[in-house]
C-alpha cells in the first residue's frame, strides 16, 4: 500500500489486469498470435498519451517479462476509441479486462494471449482520516470493500 500523510486513510480496492483483444472477424483474416512478439506482425491499435508518448505493451508469464512497441495503422487517444476500432475489426487492442468484460462475454472480442498478463498495481481509495468518520463515509467504505473485484478470465 502506498505511503500517505498521517491525515489520510487508504483502502486497497483491487488489482487490474490488461489484455489484448481482437474481433472474431479480424482473427479470421489475420490469425491468432501465439506470443507477445507475434503481435509485431499484426495490425495493432496503438495509443498515444496527451503528451505525445506512445504506449508500450508489457506482458508477464511465469516471471518472463516482454515489452513491445506495437505497430499498426491506427493511433488513438482513448480506450473507448480503441475498443470501437477493435470491434470494427481494425486490429488488436490492449485494454483493461474489466473495460471489455461485456464484449468478451458476448463474443464481440476475443482475448488473446490469455497466459500473458500485465497485472497492474491495485486501485486505492484515499480519504480523510478522522477520529469521527461520518456515517455516510463509513457506509461507503464498507460498500466499496465488500465488492468483488474479479478479472474476466478465471
């Protein structure tokens, strides 16, 4: 858990994972990659941060870490745009699993390289640490802590 000043409380909520996804139509045309390095031969949907930095894709499996700079015709600036492009069959997208959960469950996109994951740090909730926390804040914290934050692939 990250360190915080004495007047702030923290609560770990959940870890997040990202994965690579593509539409069934794209996969029929281009095939499935078998490893992260195979993605260099695919049309990847790239993301650029507002400052201009291109996002690299990081993967981990059994202690083996791989980082690639994806290649592709599309460079976008948001997860929503990337998902829409992937749904349209424009390429392979790298997205948070919880963001694409419904699309995976409905078969609109297919997760690739399921054994290669990037586990990201947990989400944390920061809140004022007071001796007398309000009833509303206590209820909110209890609710957030009681939620099951699970990845889409079990």
